[in-house]
C-alpha cells in the first residue's frame, strides 16, 4: 500500500506507473510475438489474415473485461476491510458469472464467425486463414479468461509481483509454442496460421494450470474449494453495475475499429497487412500512456478521498507532461524510422517491401497521434478516479462514431485520399478528442461528485 496524499506527485507517478508499465508490456508482447512469428514464418498474407481477425477478437471479450474491472474493485474493497467471508463470496459469484458469460461469448463468436468476417470485408485470398485463426482463438477463450481473472484477483489484493510472474510465464510459453505449432515438430504437422492460434491457446492453458498450482501454495484465497458458493445476487448486481459502462466504452472503441478495418480492407492485402503491423506497434507504443493513466486514477482517487483537490489538479499536470515527454520519443522514432520498425514483423521479399512502403505512409500521419494519447489517457485517468465512467463512454462514442468514422469515409472516398484519408481521419479525430476531454475536465459535472461522502470540490481552483 502506498499513500499518495503526501509527497512529490511527479515522483509518485513515475514510481507507481513503472510496475504497471512492465505488466502491460508483457501482455502486449503476447500479441506482438504472435504477429512477428506469423509474419516471419508465413509471410504478409498470414499477417493480413491475423489482422482481419483482431478487431473481432478484441470486440467479443470486451464485456468480460468490464466485468473483470468490477470484480477487481469488489475484491479490493473486501480485502481492504479484511472481510474474508465477503471475499470468498465475491470470488465465487464473480468467477462463475464471468465463466458463464465467457462461454456464451465463445458460442456466439463461433456461430457468427463467417458473418463477422463478412462485416470486416476480409479479402477472399486470406479468408480461410482468418477463419481458422478466429475459430481456434474464440473456442479457447475460456483459458485466456482464466489467466486474466487470476491476474485481476491478485491486483485487487495488492500483489503486482505475482501478476508479473504470470504474464512472464504466458509470454515465455507463447514464444516457445507458437513457432512449434506453426512449423510443426515430430509427429505434430505444420499448422500455419491455425498453428499460431493453437500455440497461443496452449500457452494460456499451460499458464493457467501452472499459475493456479503455484498460487495454491502461497495464496489461500485462490483455492476454489474454500469459496462460498451460495449465490449472492447483490454481489452479482454490483459486478454488472460497475462493469457495464466500462465494457460499453471498450466495445465502442472495438466496434469503431471494425468499421475502420472494413474501410482499410477495400484497398487490398498490402494495406491490410500494413494496418495490422501499425496496430501492433501503436498498441505497444500506447502502453506508457495507459500506464500513466492508470497511475493517475489511483493517485487522484486517493487525493479526492482526502479532499486535496489541488493535488488532483497537480496529478493531471504531471501526468500530461510525463506522457508528452514519452510521446515525443515515440513520434520521432516512428516518423523517422517507420520501415526498420515495421520490418521486424516481416521476412524479406518483394511483397514485404510493398507493405513497408504503406507502413511508411501510415506513420507519415499516425506518428503524431501519440501526443494526443498522452493527454487523453491522463485526463481519463483523473475522471475515472471520480467514478465518472459514463462521461468516458459518451466521449469515446463522440470521438469514434461522430468524428472518426464519418471523417475516414469522407477523406478516403469523396475527398480522394484513399487509405491516407483513413490515417488522416484517425489523427484528426484524436486531436479533436483531446479538446473534448479537456473541455469536459474543465467544465464537466465530475467536480460535483461526492467522494466517500466528502464535500464537493470547489467549482474552480487556482491550480487550473
């Protein structure tokens, strides 16, 4: 436990966001390693097939992630109160509620997988590969869920070190199993793109089994046999009440990604492959901003509870400046060296050279999106600390569906910029989202929210 109501805020943000950063890096490495193996062992069409599946794979579990966030909050509260009986009820009720929804989501994805690929306009030459990858990943979703569920429980109990161990184990299994399943070994035949999905799924199975066996020795709460299995509808209602807004926000972003991918796929396999590479790089580069935003949520939340509003405003300033410093590095690196960075995902060939040329054009525009991320994630971290998740949902909807998607279709189509119009729209919509988030931070009703029964913050502050 750390007390963030006293001391230097800049130092607190740097120190607290660092372990969060490493955990997020390991989770992102999981997907990036897959893409690297697929690109280097199978080529750009395989990369395009995996890329065509990614928005669907990100969309379907979004509801589960929101429920996981709610579970984390409830577990943290029960653990902080040292209420073991309540903790065992939360573990049982949240786990089996989430497992049920995970199975439903897997079933829906498997039933509609052909239609989903139609919706994203998956090119015919990669459709079968994309279908095999999507089918295996969604069928094995329950194993990935179990690993993430264990990580969420541990975070709620304040155990970040074991979370890092779990993610390191998952990444290590992924590094070993994915290429083996792609190429085949011994009696195991080459699996191609489907092999990549099998490797990822087996990595989750192995991590879940080994991780649970490890936790049984050191964490008495994780033992399923010690839980209270009586249904508690109050806990179940809280899981949904807290988790639904967060889920909807992620779904808004994921659905918007599907629309953007649908537009991207109109311009051929090379553009789809380049966009897939760009998404992987962008997700990796965004991790520092996400981590800073998560740290800002905790630090600002403690100070809101302590009614130290000047420190809340100072938290935002420090988070923005720290994020902008990192954004400058990301922007320069990707603007100046897009091809060498993109080449990590591909083996050398004439086709890969064409894909890298698209990657270069992509970062001629998208390199400038990272300063926007620095500001947006910091502001949203502070707003989340006040519990104003509904506002975050509305702001995300406006940025994606009112601004980004219509602008992308207009610039790519009638304006005649083709795929470059999509990249222009993504950067422009992010810049406008900065203004919307800042305006809401300055003028929005989040200031009037009660925090732990405390007094409302002042309408204005000299810190602003």
